[in-house]
């Protein structure tokens, strides 16, 4: 028996050794494959453990951060009202005592907060719930809910305090709410993804800035709109187009109404990405509109130092200074507005257009750069203008700045978790430009809110294989990546290939890359689909579209080959088989290749379409770029049938959104 036991243990040990050796060899080969053939000390957790959002392990590995986004100061300066976006809360902070006095639960993904003129109410825009919460500040409770368009973001209060203007990001419109009745009285068309609102102190104009470019012809410069409303009759007065600019997150108006200033990014997506080494990939600055009607774009970058992702702008009560938060550079720029006024007034419109690319401008207009913690976003000024508060989204802190000395006074801890988890570190890396050449841009720059910027880039530097930026939302289980499917994992996407072809810098360290991958795979998700009804219900048009999407025969009764049926390539929960295919969409600028079948969840929010962004709308995929029915049979359809197909495609969403997460009345009104 002893010998049998010894032999048994020996063979067991031998089998375990052989098994471990085989497993180790497989694991090394798997890791090497996942990093594109470049050996890299990655671990399994970012792809196989961290994406889990529920369960004991997920709770152990992650923390519930506050992630403050925007803030406003009370009229007497005694309180700060802070949006904690990831916690779905409104925080009321006592800046004198450096502490959070109250936490009020609000809706999903709150974006902005505005306080009424009498200081009795606060209004919070809930971007993922398509509504506003009215907060009674006496009891610190939610007293009412106001329905808006989809994705309410920035807000502006009329001078008399009777109206509230809300930028509805996902439906590209602007709600006008009567605060006496707490009801929406008008909805006006805005730009593409409107996000920021500023009201002129004269109450004669309301300015609304937008994130995304308007639809433009293929391979032309982006054009982003600032919508101007007449505050007296609540009608669109003017649509101001800023050329070669986008991501205009927020906007402010000077105290005397002589100018409006918006943050912006100037992408150079029409030139080869090799120009990054000359400072010609992406620039950051401000857009200006004067009461005389002049428009200007002035850069805040320097020749060898860039200040990525300008997010918020506020103007001092004396009208002489403006402050801009650079979320990707962990910096605040203090700007001399009198110098800006002189430059704009003394330059012709043609001269101003040339100045839009002048990297020496910041030497003239920037008074000082003020360092903050990770990812400063929303800014708030005290009523006397002596104190500037900068909300740090990636630290759960607020930096307090003396505007006379332009120095940091102190940091207010909002009480978020003290531990920096792997995914939190990844979020900090995602939003920071420190890993790119001259710190020109962060991951967020091309993927705002984890999505995509709607532009097409020449990433090869050769004028060929142009690439339309793809979303990073809900990537788990959707490999391979890139349009040509050559990146088999997010590790490969963000690792050596990213540093070699895009950033021109050293690749991420192993630990940083693990954190970045974990963050992308777990934290970046689609908002609720505004075209989807509760419980998976479909409208009549969507039902007809679904039948077309799944059809196997043409309108005239001919059998459609399996490879040409929509459902063949676009099936499963992500509506993709993740296989390579030739759908006849290659252009003269493309090298011969097959394309990865993209997943279609929330496809309605990802215009333009096709690998090079040449299709401005879903309709154009088949009406312009499918003459020979190589991208699914479509030429036999009537216009009504095509409309039904598009309506169905717009309704496709991930399985994580259930009926109780969607506002039926709001979504029904959008359809």
C-alpha cells in the first residue's frame, strides 16, 4: 500500500508538472498573441475578471467613486453644489469647512446643476434618464421631475430666473422649461450633440455649444455649431459655424455681454498623422463670438507643450479674466480677456482665420498655468470672483484657487474612496495626455465620453487606409478590433501599435497597460438607447424593419445567398459574427483587405458610417455605397422599406438595458 501510494503520488506530481508546463506554454503564447506578437507581461484579470460588474469579486476589486463633473457656487458663496456623476448624487459642499454637508440621490449620470435666483431650488440634469430633478434646498429632497429631450446636459437660467434652457445631447435639441409650472414649453433644434449653455446677462441671447461636427462632405474639415437663441421669444436667432473645430464642451458669456467664449479642439484629421511631430495632429483652444458678429479661434497650446481637452470656461465678474480647465493636462489656464479683445477687434476676419493655427498666441493671452490634480473638469467662481473652484473628476477632489495670486490655496476632499483601484488608474490614464508626443491628446480626445468623435483620420500617414474612429463602449466580447480586424485584443490596440503609429512615444508600462485595458473593458458603456421601447417592444415600423433585416428572400421572391443576408454577419447579442468580410466598400484609397463586421449596438449614435466614414447616414450605406448589392440585398427595397430597416437598426441595443431603465413616455415621443 505504501509503494502504491508513493507511485501514485509520483505519477500525480509528474502529471501536474507536465500539465503546468503545458498550461504555462499556452498562457505565454496566448499573451503574446493578445499583444500582437510582442512579449508583454500582461495578466488575465483585465480581460477576464475586471469586466465583471456584479458579484463578490467585482466588489472587492472596485470602489464606488464619486467622479465629480460640474459645480456651481451659491449666490452668497457659502456653498458649492457639485455633481457626482458616478455616484448619481448632488453634493452640497461647505468650502469654508472643507467638507460635504449633504448628499442627495439624483438620476443616472447627472451632468449639470443650476440654482434658482432665490436660492430655494436646484435643478439637476440627468443625462441617462432624460429628465431634470428639482431639488428643494430647504429639505434637500427631490420635489419634482421635469421631462426633457434625451441626454440633458448643460443648462442656463434666464436673467429673470423664469426660464431654464437645457442642451439635450442625444436628440440634438434644446429644451425651454417654464420654472413656474416646471414644464417644457418649447424644444428647438440645436447643433450636433449640444452640451454647453450660456445666457447673456442682457437676456437677449442664449448660446449653446456642441460636441460633434455637423454632417459635412467626405474628407472635408469638421464644422461645429454654436446655436444662438433669442431670449425674448425663445427662437433660434442664428447658427454660428466654427470651421475645423469640434468638442465645444462648454461656453460662457462676459458680464456685459460683449463676447461669448467656448472651449474647443482643432483636429487636423485631413493631414497625415505623421504631422504629430510638428504639432499638427490636434490643437486646443477657445472660440470667441463678439457682439459685433466676429468669430475667432485662439490656441492655448505652445509650440512644444500642449494643453489637451479643454472642458470648461468661466469668466471673472469684472470681465477681465477667463479661466479654462484642461482636463487632459491637469491644468487651468488664466486668460487676459482685454488682450483677447484687442486682438479680435484689431484683426480682420481673414486675419483671425489665420490666427486660428498660431501656436504663439498663448504667449500673449495666457497669464499663468495653474497645476491641479487629475482631470479638472467643471469650474465655479465665487460671487466676488476671488476664488476659483476646479472639480477633479479622477481624484474626487476640488482644487481651490486664489484668482488674485493665481495660486492653489487648498484641496477639498469630497470623501471618495482613498484606494486607487486598477480600473481607476486606467481612467486616469485614459483621460491624461502625458503619454503622447508633446502631450498633444489623450485617449478621451478622440473618444469623448468613451465614445468616438465622428471623424476620419489618416493614421498611416500615407493618404491610404483612412479610418473612421470607432466607439470604445461595451467592447467586452467584441474582438477583434480596428476595421481590418488586425488587433485581436484591447491590449494590442492600446499597446505597441498605438505608441508606434499614433502617439510616437514609448508604449505604456505593463502595469499602466493592464489598468487601461481593465478600465476600457469595464467602465465604458453605452447610454440607454433612445430608440428602444421597454421590454424589447418594437414599433410597427421597427417590426417591419426587423423582418427585412432577417429576410432570406427578395421582394420579388428570389432567394438571397446566405452570405448576403444581414443576419449572417450581424447576429448574436452584439449583432456581429466578428468575422472578416468583403462588402464591396473598398475605395481607391484603400489597400486590398477584408473588414471586420462591426457590432450594431446603439449604431444610431455613431455617424458617419463605413470604415472610412464616407456614409453620412445609415441610409447612405445602401443608397450610395451598395450599387451591386454586395453589402446586403437592398436595391429591391422601396424607400418605405429602407426607412423601416433603418428604424429597426436604430433600436438595436445591448442586453444590459432593461425595461425599468427606460422612460417609456420620453422614448415614445422621440420615435
